[in-house]
């Protein structure tokens, strides 16, 4: 897939964050992406790797490909890609030796690539972390406290009409919704890591409340059935299940397992599984555990595989994902859709769950894609089936009889992950209906959304209290409860705009690929830049976030430290503003600093852009000055495509300091006397012209 993007947008929107990271930290390694940029794979782009990253920015570290993101022998080496991942190599063996022998790749180029790898080995050795040892947990009270603080301080208070929040912990509280009793603590794909522990929103609320807390499901929100592993018990009675590996299929009597593991998660991607007796991608796995349903009813089980799989409950075949398979999107496009089956179960009765799995070579499906993920994988899910209408009806009835209602909705790692795009912005089916009908009988219900990106909220005008809680990590549930009951005053701001509809997105007209390319049609008008330029009002704006107290900004001033006028990066802007907490609670205010260009510029520019921010904690009645220092080069420049350099134009610029609440902003102007071009790291002026 080729991302087609103008040079200006590439520099200002997409490369600048990497440029700042290198300027501020000189990271040890950079990773190239899978895709092409303007027709050339990132891992083969000499312009990106050598010309920009190494020569212009002065980067000295390792450049590594994403996993299976190398597509050539000579081109990637010449472009500056030091390390192909993962091993064993596909391109840097005999083919590369032939390229060197034929003088297509110079030995000095190989020396350059090898030198960077050896430098990384030397850097890693300094950590003194021993190789091939068991991992240990870092799960100390101070770590848990930090995680809890991070979870709470990341929550954005989107609405709080009539000061519904904070809730009273002594009152009777009903908790409901798809995300209430699950731990949606991270996204999917490479972002998903096993947690030492998790806290669900329901658990967090129960931990904090002193009054009665009840729960009703209301509706499910899963894309695939919830992972079953942690609800099982292994043969020794411990939580989880037994995972056995065989080199022979189950049709072979008295076969012996070559490996036996105790597992908790019932999602297993086998790309990294290694065992000395397993010499290829063809082998077999069983999963065995005991399931004791918490209540009687019909239970659904689901099996997703890259390979073949059969699921048995007490020796009864419930799911067949072997005999007749369909191609799906699971496991980066090499797996099947989730195949489901159901069976009635009695509460607290022990049922034996058995999965018989064969790796990817046992499947007759024709696998497509450039990423060969080896043996494949399997995923086991399950839960009690509920009728959507009945579940919502029960939730509405219960909501009418309690003091406080908390509705937890959102997405999860099943919906938001690498390897695919969301087809729309909607919440999972039945979530919107649940919220609407609960608000009809309990208008003060608090709605909590967990997602990593915006979702449509057709009920937003009807709710009085709304929180965006993201995924929150291990302590997500406790962090949510801390904000709900007022132990933590919310202070976070939205890091992206929330459009009202999918059609409001700046990239809506160029979304999806056509002919192997994606056109970045929004150009430099990404996010809030688009909404402010067009006058389109999103549902919630970038930088929005309320508090349980009130703040006021005043007395903004701008001073210019001009330094050496031949070097624009020696100049800084010092923006100072007074912040006052005139509310009834202590709290933290984030002062956002936006810069607007002169009224007339050589190219069209955004109305304003965020260039800095500072967070300050204030007690009730406290007033304090805040100063934000910004390099003039970053505050005023855009990319000049004609000169291939950053351009800081002369003229009068406007600084706007923005705080919490409608209309809470103050502005001041400053003047840039010279028009100057600059490039590289450090930012040194390469040309001067009087303005």
C-alpha cells in the first residue's frame, strides 16, 4: 500500500514528531513501516533513511524493519536499512552475498550496516540484563499506585451538566453495560500484553463505594466472544488451562506430548513458539480446562484459528472449525472467522473443555499476504447468551429504582488493533439503544466510554455526565472510580477531535485504498486544523476537557529571546500567563499554547496550531504564573517545498493561551522581523533574507 502525501504534509504532520524525538533523545533504534510512501517502500527509501533521518537530522542509531517488512535484497541495504527482522533472514543470506560479489552492493555499504548492528549489541550489553532467563514481575505497591494515578489522570470529563459528578459513594449504585465487567485495559495486536492483574470498572466502583453496588449486563459489546482462558481451571485446580504440544495428530493413539504449559490467556499466536522437538511449522496442540458456569443458561463458544480446530464440551463436539473453513481477517489475514456453537449449561457444574488444534499447514485454505506468520494461532472464547431486547429491558427496569446509574460502553482490543481498520465509528450493536433507553428513565445516568479513538455518540445531547476513559491499563477500573467519586479531579484533555459523524472526518473522502494507494487528501489540515479552517463543529474539540473546579486565565505576555539572529534555533518565545482556580476544589489546569500565522502568508496555513502546553496544580483560590518556552523555529515555520527547507516568515503572529471552559482564553501578538529558511538538527539557518 502506498501512502500518497505532499512533501509539506509529510514534513509538518508525519515526520516532525520523529524529528523532535531524535532532537530530544537520540533513540537507539528507529523502525520502518510496512507501507510505501509516495511509491517507495519505507524500508527501501534512501530519501527517508539516509537523506532525512541520518544526514539532515544527524541520527546515529540503528534502523530496523518491522516484522517481515523487508521486501528486497539490494535496495533495502543501499537505502540504509541496517537490520531485517525477524530472523532467520529471508533476504540477507546467499542472495545478498551474490549481490556483493556482483558489485551491486558495495562491501563498504555492508560494513556500514554491520557497524550499526554491532553498536546496538554493544549498547544492549551495557544494560547488563542477562539473556535466556525467566522474566520476573515488577508489581510493587509503588507501581500499582503509579498505574492508578495514570489511569485516573488520563480520563477526560466531556460533559458534567448540573454537576452530576462526582457521585455519592454512599448511595445505591447500578453499574451496567458491555465494558462494565470486562478489563478493556489495552488495544489489540502488538499493543496487547498480558497484565499482571486488571481491575474492571465494576470492581473499581465496588472497591470505592460504601453503599450498595449492583450489576446488570444490559448488552454485550464484544466482536468475538470474550476470551475463556481465565474463566477455566486447569487439572491442578489453578486458574487457566493446560496447553500441550504434539508432533502427531490426535488420530495417533498413545501419542506423547513434547511440551506441556500452564496458560491463562486463551489466545495463542504461535509465531514465537520454539521447542527443540518441534522442527517445523506442522504440529498439534490441545487445550484442556474445566469451566463452571456462574449461572444456568445457553452458552456460546467460539473458535478462531489459523490452522484447524475442534472444540468439545464433555466429549460433545460443539464447534467444528476444520471440516469446512472460510477465509477471515484474524491473525493478520491468515486465519478464519470465529466459528460458534452453543450448549445449555447448569450453574456451578463442572464441564470439561477440550480443543484439538492443528497448525496452519493442516488447513486447506489458501493463505494470502506478504507476512508469513508461520505455524498460525488459535483463539477460544465463550460466554452466556443473552437476548439483546431482554437484557436492555431488564437494565431499564433496574435503572428506574436506584439512586445512581453508571453505563460503561466502548470498544476493546478486538475492535481496535493493528492489521485492519474500523469500518465505521459506531459503538458495538445494542450499546446506543441501551444508553438511550436508560437515559429515558434515569436522565442523570453517567456514561463512560472506553476506546482508543472517537466513537459516534447520537445520545450525547441527552446525557448530562460523560467520561472518555480510554483503556486505562491495569488500574483502569480503580482510576475510573477515583474520578467518578471525586477522589481525583479530572484534568485530561482530548488529544484528538471527536467528530459527530463519520462524514465529518477530514479524511472521509479519501478513506480506503484504491489501486494500491491511499491519498492523504486532507494534506496539512489534520484534525482540529481542518475543523477550524472550515468552520465545521465537531462533537468534542481537540483539547477539550472539563474539571470539577473552575479556572481563569489572564495577563498573557510574550517575550522573545533573539540570541544569534543568524541561527533561528537560538531564538525562543517565552509565553507567560496567570492561572487562577476560583472554584471549590483543588485541581490541575492545562494551559494550551496556540500560534496563529500572520494574516497574509505565502501559502495557505491552518488558523492556529498547538505549539506547547503546561499543566499546573492549584488549590482553591490559588493564582499562579505559568511560562511556556517554545523555539521560534517550531512556533512559526512551515515546510517550503520550493526550497526543501523550513520557512519562518516575517510578520505579526498571535499567541493564544487556552484553558478549561468555554471562552477561557487570552491572546497576545509578537513579531518576526526576518524571513528565514532552516534545516536539520540542530536547527541552523541555511539562508537569510530581509523581511
